[in-house]
C-alpha cells in the first residue's frame, strides 16, 4: 500500500502575499450611558442616611407635638376649671336674683291695714257709720248703718272709686230697714228719745292686686310712711322700677 504524506504548509512558512488581520478592541459604554447607574448607586447609598435623618426629624417633631398637646391640655384644663367657677358664680347670682325677685314680689303685694282703714275712713259719708270691718285674706266685709238708702249708695260709690279696692268686687250684700242704735246712758229718765229708723247694711269688697309700688302716692297720702320709704329704698337700689 502507498501512503501520502502531504504537507499543506510547505515548511510552515506563510505565504508572503497573505493579508494580516488586526483585531481592534471595541469602545466601552459612554459617561452619559453610565450616568443613570451612578445616580442609582448614589441614591442607594443615600437612602439609609435619608431614612435615618427622616426618622430623627420625625421623632423630634413628634416629641415637640406631644409637648404642645400636653401644654394645650393643661391650659384647657385651667380654662375648664375657670369656666366651671364662672358657671357656679353665675348660678349663685341667678339664684340670688330669683330669691330677691320673689321677695320683692311678696313685698310688692303688701297692703298696709292702716292705709286701707284710712282710705275707708276718709271716704265714708257723714250719714253712714261703721260697726265692723272683717278681713279674710284679700276680702273685706263691712257692716254698719246708714241713714237711708241714698247715703248707703253714696258710700258704695266712694268705695268703688278707691284705688285700694277692686271696683267690680265692691257690692252691697245685705240692706234692710232697722233702728239705728243710739246710746242713752247720759240721757234723763224723763227724756223721751225717738230712735230714728235707718238702713242696716253689709258690704263686701276685695283689696286691689295692683303692686304697692304703683300705689305709692296713695299710700303716702294715707299716711303709710314706712311702706313708702321701703318702696323708695328698693327703687333707689334698682330692685323696683319707679
């Protein structure tokens, strides 16, 4: 058998006409292309620091806010206590005002008996006499004798005109002919006295419900000086309106 020994390189020398190929290294990424990477890396490095700083600022703000809240709560507590004290004072003042008002209302309904008697005394006609005057609360019952019915009617009209009495409640309850009682203790036994016949009457009336402060002038005219002075004192203090 034959063997072929073929040398393709011919003494391993390269052909002088062969072209030489030069391998050129490619360029790396530009700075502009790498900028996002740098920024991202910087942010990654800054995040822990920013987080720690934020937590510190937040804790400081939270602590300051808590102090402010506590201070405001303390001031609010003081204001609430002051408001409570003011409310208590206002309640006491209101209670005192109500008590004073009640006392004034009671006082303003006082009718001095002396003034009423003086009013009746000054208005009774000459031919009319009184036997008794009875009072039951605001009601008055007057009994006596009149010379005739005309005198009795005159007496009724004068009572109805009195500012201390209620005109529509002043009426004649009873009236009848009767002998007028005459005292004959000092008369001679031989002297004959003819007792005149008159009218025995019973009148009913009611004391006015007008405030005493409105009747001040009438009370003053009737001599109720004590009541008038007390009314003036209350008016000067502003408790009663003049």
